[in-house]
C-alpha cells in the first residue's frame, strides 16, 4: 500500500459497526434519563458533543460525550461593554449537586455496575460488546452577553465546586463552516492528524496528545492547504504550517483559537502548549520520511 493510499484511508470516520455502537450508547442514555421519575420536573435536553457530534472522531477515540443540559436555570456573564443589568441569582431546586445526583441514579439503574463517578466532571459509563465508553456531563444553560450579540454555551460545575464554560454549538457551527469552505476536506484532515498522532503514540515514537488538540491544529490551518491535490501534500502542508507558525512565544495578536473561537488555543490553563504542537509536527514529518 502506498503512503497516499494509507493516508487517504485514515481520513474516514469510524467504521459502520463502531458508529452503530455509538448511536446505541447515546440512545440508551436518553432512555435512562427520560424514564427517571425525579428528572420529570427538570427541563433538560440531551445531546452529543465533541468529536462524535462533530464527525471528527476516529476508531481509537470512539467514545461519546453526552451533555445533559438543565434549562430550569441559566448562568451568564457580561463583557465590560455589554448592556446588561445583573439579575437575581438562581435559588431553585436544581442545583449542580442535585442534577448530578439524579443523573447518576438514572444511569446506575440503566447500566448497573458500569458507572464510574470518580471523575470531577463527567460521569463515565463503561463499554461492553454492544456499546462504547461514554462520558455524561451534567451542565446548565449559559449565556455570554456581548456588545454586538450573545453566545450560548453551557456551564459545568465540577465536584470540587469549580466550574468551566463550554461552547459546543459554536464548535459545531465553525467546524461545519470550515468543512464546507474546504470542499468537505477539513474534517477528513482533522481525522488524519488524529490517526497520525495515534499511530506514533501506539508505537512509542511520540507522546500521546488530546484528540481535541489535533482537531484544533487542523482548524488553524489555512483553507488553501486543503485545496492541494493529494493527502500526502495536504499532510505535508499542515505539518509545515503548524511547525512554522508555533515557533517562539505566544504572540499578542493573531493568536490561534479553539474550534469554538471563544477561547485561545494556547494559555496557561490548557493541557497542551505551543511546544506540543511544534514537537508533534516535527515528529510526524520524520515519521513519514518527508525529509527524504
């Protein structure tokens, strides 16, 4: 098999069998929550997020991320230039601890002895022969008010009382838009970078990096890169762009963004660094013999 054939094959999504397991897992989680009586008084929506929802997942990261978003209350923040007067704090029954407890109870009924609650954020459901691993994330509706419009997101409360804000709708919207602009090649390119990283990590050539980081690296590559005629050329161009663009310290302007475009890709709170991106690009370049 030629390198081009191998790389082209790596751009596809997870197999039909794996997708069926993912869909079955999501469906069973919905059933568990819908049938749990204490949740009847909670207005919530259940939806997939992450690489599964954005169709950038590959076989080795085929688990599903499911958000359970409580809509009885919403949390918000306002930028300094936003015209927004603070409202009264929420004092209803659906607190973060109660939401998490009822979701855990519902899942443990549906998946006995398969639920892991040790994580500070997600509730994990272990896989079996008919379904994949799942991370179920309790969260609340969230709005960021700005001068020229608002952004909807979710606020997640960890068990240590800290919180984080995610923007899954923005990730989906921006990723889809880039995919359309690139003739539906961006998401294939994101899967390719993930599989390249997986291959190097599996044989010990390079350290493991988060799947979402690979997706963001692909997202920050110019659309023109995906117009190249072959996957070998596209991969070379992506690696060159990543390596050259991430030299030095984080700039003040034109900083790279996560796919949601609500957070900078590189800052002190991230699980990765500019060096991780440079090192990955350099390792992949030599791994596939592009220096020859």
